[in-house]
């Protein structure tokens, strides 16, 4: 009879990038086979870009440039053989290589205040998702920034650039064939910030003044080229340019000074984009050649209704000649103008200042005089009232806001307690905004008035108010509202500002913190209440509510923290809003309990085990059962995703030793194993056989190994499982050995190998980047050997 034709090499499934060539080939055992090719069940006679070749035993289908139309399942038939494989066309996102190189290597530069549009066209199989990220945070639309996408391009638009937009950007293009990430840098250039202050006076003499400053904290993206120094004489309006310094010099000395004259200085930084705002100094006085130094501030000795007595000490630096006396000056508190107290220097270091206005607060300063002139003045004294030493009136009682509307606030108070017959003559009401330290007088009221209305306010304006009683001995101590009182704001219903960052279900690993922050709005300020399962929070929980947001924090989660948490807003006017979310505390499971083995049905083994202690808190816990047939053999998975505590293994071979292992698993990982220590064995039953010698000579059926189904390449996502399979024929049954990059895997516990009647499998659990490489399976018997190879590629899980 004519020998049958069989396959020496089958077609292999392949993944091809769009535009690349592809080739399907198979090898048959006979040269006279005429083959026919099919695609998706239809016979191929001709196809654009497809060539059919036959070279001896090899039949090929060649595609010069793969397109979408070439994707599908191909089949070759010829004689007695048939084999099929698939071509998958990959078309990941792509960007023009020149544009990609320019974006990645050359920073994009924009000027502050100008608009910017970054447009990136792309190609690839749709749909393509385009995402823009800055400093690893995804960009969304706001008042300045907009992200647009069409089927062929994505655009980032910034209406008005500023220095905050500088940084590293990433454009991520993703479809079902892959991901393309483009890294680019944006630089926004602007004029520099002012030089860093304060201006330091390094030297101040009768001949010159030297000032010093620090470079600006932000040079605007362009290096500072130079600094511009200007000066103004105290009492004049015009500024005089003194000169410039190079960028490396942050000090300046001017010799154009007059003895005892005071000046102001200011400095600007200059770069290629413009001139910064100014850094201005305080008043700087050119010293006299031998004038005295400044004394310490004067001290208040006593006061009456129109006099205040002060004293002072001589300065530490007296100059080159003896001190001849002191110039004494006064000013009302809150003013800037100093007035002389006497026409000639005072020789003593004590003075009674007369002709003062009753009830007014004064400050004093002194300057020493010698033959060279008048020295630097002292710092001001503590302010003091010109009044008799009798007691001032007490503080007004029960100051409060009785009512308010959108433009006014009404205050009420009670009279102070009477002290030593010091009757109240009236009241003084003052106010100041929350962002200011200066008080402004609003009213002076008669003694009969114990209320006033502050008008002319703007809606939502906040301010501080204080009231003091007045008497013949002067004003009393002011009473100030405990909190900012302001014009009534419009009522805004309490509302929780829930967005995508606030999840309705949280899974937290035990020991990790629980931190939930929820913004809200409302006027008046809402009252925030947190509950767990409808009850108060545990004592370990911390709640922080400020600046329009409330945060729940438990620093180390426990299993008892699982439950429903509720945050409630209320404004005291009957308006409420609530939000609830679930928290599930979990952890890597604890191991299962003891394992028990029973033969309930002949030639089977039923594996039962005590449940893991984690079942009481883990709802998604399941078990995996593994077995091996020797103490040092490889573990093989028998059953996975088992949600009870029992599993029956039916393929028990009598006479073999079996060891079993059980793992508890959840979303976080697997527990330590629980294992059997003693082997399980079903003993063989002895049977009697009668053997009769054959009357004929048997045909030698030995055949060398051959692969009926070869290994195929795999592309696997990191962390998932990978199963590689092939089918092997031959007699006697071949011995199977697996290799990775030439290394024998027989004793590696990370790989599970099976051989069921010629169907050989290799299982990789939870693949990592180290599992990538070339795998080979070798089949050998006494007649010969054969092998098949394939490559595993690992892809990230993004």
C-alpha cells in the first residue's frame, strides 16, 4: 500500500505588526502533495499582497505587507494532511518619528501670558484613548487648560501660560494593540521675580553706603543678566539711577552720599524677557564722622493729665567728643511726624514733658548731641496716655452682635462696673477688617447709648469690632468680639462635593491607614457628624474639619473597622445632606487547618480541611488544592476557586504515593500552605494473568518522537497565568523534558509540568519579567528524539 502523507511541521499562529511582512509555512512528508490554502473557511486563489510558494516539502503563504484585511484564520490542506493557524494584526498607536524625536529631545518654550497649543497627530487602530499627564497627574479641563481629542490627533491648549505650567508632561496613547507614551518638557519664560530681600546695609559711613541683596527665587526661566540699583533721598519724589551690577554680583557701593542724610534704595533684576518688580530698602542714613550712637528707648516715669516724665541712658557709642546734651522728640501714637519737645539740647537724662493734650497717647525718642553733631535717634518709647493716675473706667459688659443684614451690623453692650466714682462719660466704637491690624474709629457715643449700628458694609464682609468706655481719666480697656462678626451672608444649603476621588467602597489592608477626605460647602458653616454603622465612631478615629473639608483618619486599620461609614452635614436650619460608603478590611489569608484524606469511592481520594481563620472576616476567600507524587516532585494544581472545604481527586493510580497541599487565597495573595506529612497510597490488587505465546511474529511498531501540535508563542500580561501545551507522538512513549533558555526546568518548583497521554503542558503561575525568554520541550525515546521551541513575551499590566 502507498504510505500516508503526514505533517513534519504545522502552521504556527503569529502576531504581526501592521505594515510588516508575514509568512506561514508547513512541511509535509511527501514531495508530490499539491496544497490548497483557505482563509476564514474560504478558498484562496488570489489575494492582494499574498504569494503562495512550494519548495520541495515546504509550502508557504507569504504576505509582503500585512494589513487589517490579512487578519484571520488560515488553513492548509494537501493530500491526507490539514493544518491551520491564525494571523493577528497588531496596530498600536504611532506618531511620526521626526515629530516624536523633536517632542522628546527639544523642550517646548512659551512666553508667560501668551497662549499655547500642542497638537500631536497619531495613527493606529481605533478607538485610541489619549491622556495628558503633568508631573504624573492627569490633566483635566479648567479655566486655562483644555484637552481635546479627535480620531487622528490630540491637542493640549493653554489660554495664558504662566510659570506654574513648567514641568514634565507625558502623552499616553492606548488601544487594544498597545500603549505609546511620549515624554516632553514645557518651559515658560517670564521676567524674573524681584531680588530676594531684605536689602542688607553692609556699611553706612559718612563717605559711602554699601547694600547687599540675594538673587530672585525665580529667574523666569531665563538667567538674570544684571541688576539695576536706584536711590531716593528722603523727602524727595524722584529716583536716581546709581548703576548696574553683573549677575554674579549682589552688592553695590555708592560714594555719592551726604553726611547725616537719609536715603531709600531699590534693586531690580533684569533678564532677556524684561525687568522685575522692585525690592526696596527701609530708610538708610549716612553716618556722621564722629557723631554719637543711638541711646536705648526712653522709659516712662510718671504721667498726669497734661504732663509725662521720661528718662533715658547715655548711648554706648559717644563718638570722638563729649556728649553735650540730648534732643527730645514726641509724636502722637499712630502718626509718623516727630516734633521737638525743647528748642535746645537737654543736659540731664530726665525730662518732664508739659503742655500735652489730655487723654492722648504719646511716644518719645531721644538723640545724643556732641561737637560733631546729632547722633542716631533711639527707638520709640512705649506709648503712654497723658492723664491723671486715677483708675480708668472698666470694660463694657456683654458686648455682642444683636442683628445683622447684608449691609450692616448692630452691636449692643452693658455699662461697665463703676470704679471709685469714675463715671462713664461716653463710648468709643472702632472697627478693623480681618486682613488688617489698623483700627478705625466709627463713633463716639454719649453715656446713655449702649448700642450702635455699623453701616455701609459689603455682603459677606467680615471685621472685628471693639468698644471702650470714656471718662475724665481717659479711655478704659476695650471689649472686643470673640469672633469675627460680619454682614450676614446668603444662606447656602449644605452640600457634600463628591467627585471621582471619593469612593463608595474601599478595600483596606489591615494595618494600613484609613483616610477619607470629603469637601463640602454651605452657609452658615455646616455642622459635620461622622457615624459608623449608625453609631458614634470608635475612640481611635480622628476627625479634622477645616477650610471647607472634613477628613476621617484611622492610623492602623483593624478588622473591626469594616462597616458602613456616614458623614452628615447640617446647618441648624433643617437642611441636611448625608453620604455613606463601605469599608472592607482585609489581609493575606491565614493558612487552612489540618488536612484529612478519605477513600469514600474506590480509586479516589477526598481531601477535606479545617477552614482558614480568615473566613470569618474575608468574604472573597477561596482555596486551591495541589498534589505531587513524591516528596521532591513538582506541585500540580488539582482544583482552584474552591469555596468550600472539600475536594475529590478521581485520577488516583493505585500503587503511587500522593502528597497534598491546600492554600487559602483572596485578592491580596495566598496564605502559607497546609500540607499532608504522610503519603496517601491505594494498594494495587494482585491479579493473575495467563500468557499465551503468539503464533506469529509481531511487527516492530517503534516510532521516533514527533510533535503532532508544536509549541506556540505567547504574549502574557505580567501577573497572570500562562499555559503552554503541545502534543507528542512516538513509541515507546517519549520522555518529556522542559527547558528555558537552555536550563532544565525539571527540578524548578516555580513550574508545573504535566503529561496526559501525549498532551504535555507547562504552567507558569503569576508570571514576572524574569519569565520572558525562549522555552523548549524535548521528547526522546530509544528510537530518537525531537524538540519544539516557542518564545514567551511579558507585557506590563498598564
